C-alpha cells in the first residue's frame, strides 16, 4: 500500500471516529424538571428549575379561518425563561418542549 493511500485511510478513520463522538449523547444531560408555563400581556413563558437539558415554551392558537397556529419559544437551559410573543387569536393549549 502506498504512503498516500495509508495516509488517506488513517485520515478517514479519524474523521469517522470524531463524527461518531460528536453524535453520541452526553451522559450529563438530564431532561428539565419542575417546569411551569404562564401567559402575560400577549407573551407565553416557560421556566424549568431542574435538570441540565434545554426547554422551550410551545403554544397552539386557533385562527377562525386558517386553523391552528403553532408558536415556539427559544431553547433555554434550566433556570432560564423561554418566551414567545403570541398572535391575537385564542390560545388552545400551552406546553413545554424538552430535550436532554
């Protein structure tokens, strides 16, 4: 086997190993816990007080002609607040999306 071929094989193996390590979930991540949601002045919020993962507020609103409107807030770590500005239409439900 030529030197170039050996070098290419080693480099390819290194890339595959690094890629697999990047995709492996962290054992330190734990889904957020102690989550609450609320709506104030046209903004929906969520706060999770425990865990190490991420959370984001999610809201389903109802438009009389267009149907459901789904709104999601930004992803935040536990201890921080996620928020999303709402449309003027009625809120059907509110929940917390979690990852971790």
